[in-house]
C-alpha cells in the first residue's frame, strides 16, 4: 500500500470514515463488516513496516459500544477503539431527545 513508506509512528489510528450516526452523521458509509476487512488490511500493511505499531480504529459506523465490540472481536491484533463523536456528541443527542420527549409528554391542564 502507498502509505507504508510513511508509517514511522508506533501508534496509528485508522479512521474508517465519517461517523454515520446521529442527527448530523454521514448519510452513507461502510458496513461494520467492510470496516473489519479494511482495518485488517491496513493493520497488516503497517506491520510489514513496523511490527510494534499500535493500531486503533475510529469513526464510520463504529458509533456504539456494540459496534466497537463487533470490530474488536473480529480484528486480530487491534489494540482498541478511539472514540470522539461516539462518546460526546451521540450520547448528548440521545439524552436531549429523551428529555425533550418527556417534556412534550406533560399534559397541559385546561
């Protein structure tokens, strides 16, 4: 792969695309299965250059703990998941929507 000559860091975070969940998430993207294939390929290529590289996955459809679990269980040698929107924006969106529904559900006395 072309990026192999650029692998110099001992750490690498492979972003599998824009987060595809939530109100402002990407409308198209890869499946979790495609992400597993891509991560495995990138990880293998990085290890050809540097066998001590630490590889994390991030983004795309990996938005909930069960998504991260799916990928981590299937990618041999992957060291973990790096969360951003999945840990700050998405939980806040869910909480705000839930509280708003509760307020909207309060009956008004007439």
